[in-house]
């Protein structure tokens, strides 16, 4: 499997004309047939063009600095000692300069501040471009064909909306049909007793409104308060005034690493009823070796994204994110240590926010059915409306 570095080396050789004829023809055929690869090559070209422009600007600045230094050196006075008197005398050199050089000096002396500001603006523009490109790439990363994010697309609402449109048209043909409403869902779970919820970022991406629904059909409106796109995490807050809190959460959030081979389990909503899955931690890195994720051998489906990954003692060790399509039962979860870091950074920025994570669990030593009975009240369907 090719890494990002492998792709960049291939693209660099291609752009420099270093690929042999068959290899070049093969790559061009792949670029024409694979939109994801073509997008990756476009990102590479955009980034290298930006860096090349930055290098050219840096070279121009160095040339200007060299000219300025040469001018200062040429204009510097020289001290000599007169042998007859022993006195030191300063001699200012008489230089013969060309008309072109004189004009260049006049331009430099008259526009030194302007040139400096322009150079600073150019550098700031380059860094802004690089930062914007990095943020754009982070939020628009091409999803490999072998990886599937597990947001659930609920088609029933679309079908009901279509039926309603047809009914309205039959009653009065002049009425404009309602715009179709898209609806997605995933899983979320309580982060704190005060009403903060964790889910995967891709579950809520592009949503206009969010609804949290529990197993007893209690429903709450929620809003996103922070998103960590890189690690596929989102924190939501329940906004309903009727919400009075979750009470003490029965699980602790683990800040350290889980062990390879540990038995793990998850709860989620790939359908309307909560679904339990069990397996083991099969790798301490995720898709393509990403160390921010675990790989687990639990069958997961669209709708499981954002669900809690628990260890045998009922401690939270991860947040379910996606699966690998070309590997049997290979699922991935963001490590809980990254969730802890995220909460710590939010507390440091806004200490008034009540991000009090549960430190002590109540599920260790109890059987799995008893653990699940307690956990179900803290795991929710996250419904997303566009």
C-alpha cells in the first residue's frame, strides 16, 4: 500500500519528466480513471507551485539584501594614518558609478520602506496561502475507496418527503413542491453530566440542526461547540431548558493507551434500536498506520460512528469512526487520549466551561449485561438535518 510520501515521490518524478515511458503512461491512465488519485495529484501540484513561488520570493529578497550590502560597503569611509604626523585621517572614497546604478540607489533610498513592507506582505501572503491550503486539505481530505466513514443516511425521510410533494401537487398543481430534506444519523454518548455529548465530526458535518434521542425516546436539541477535524471528534451541547443533567456517569475516560489484544465492546445505533458489538483491540494504530486511532475486530455499520469503545472494565478507550472495506471486521476508533487532550485544551482556554470528565467508573467487576443496562442511558442517536 502506497503512503503519502510514496505518492509525492511518484508525482515529483512525473512532473520532472523522470518516469520511463511505460510508467508515465500507466500513471496518466490511472489519473484519468481514478478521481481520488487525480485530486491527490492536483493537491500536490498546488502545494509545489506555492512552495516554488515562495522560494522565488525568498531569492528576490536575498538579491535585494546583497545589493544593499554592496552599496553600504562601497560607501563606507576608510581610515588611514599619516606617516609624518601619526594622525588618523578619514578618507571618503570617490566612486565613479554608472547612471543605472545611480538610479537604483535613488530608488532604493526613496522606496526602502515600501520595498520592505511589500516583501513582508508577500511573505505573509505565502504563509497565509500555505495555512489556508493546509486547512482546506484537512477539511477536504479525499476519502480512500477502501475506507468508509460510518454516518448513516436515512432514506425513509426522503421517501416520505417525496410522497408529501406528490400529494401537494395532486391537490393544487400550482403549489411549489417542498425542498427535499436530507437526514443522517450517527451515535453519540455523554461526555459530562452537564449535557456535553461526544460524536464523530463527520456525523455532523454539513448539518443545520441536531437532535439527540435516547433509548426511551427522550429528545433534546443540541449544538456543536467544538470540532477536531483531524481526529474526527466533535463535542455537542444540549440546549433544551428542560434538560436537568445526566447525573453521575458510570464510566471513566481513559487517558492512557489500551493494550493490544484487550477485549473491547461498543454500543451504537446502526438502526433504530441500540446494537451491541464485541471484539478485541487488534492494532494500536488505525487506517494506514494513523497512531491517533485504534483498529478493533468489531463488525460495525453506518450509524455506529461516534459510538463509545469500552474496555472490559467499562472504561471509555475510544470513539468509533470508520471501517476498512477490504478487510474483514477491521474497524477504527479515535483514541480516548486525544479526547482528553481536547477537553484539557478547552478547559485551559475557557476555564468557566464545566468540562468535568468522569474519573472513576462504576462498571468494573460487573457482568456485561449489567454494564450494558447502565450504559444504554448515556448513549444516543445523533440525528442530523440539512
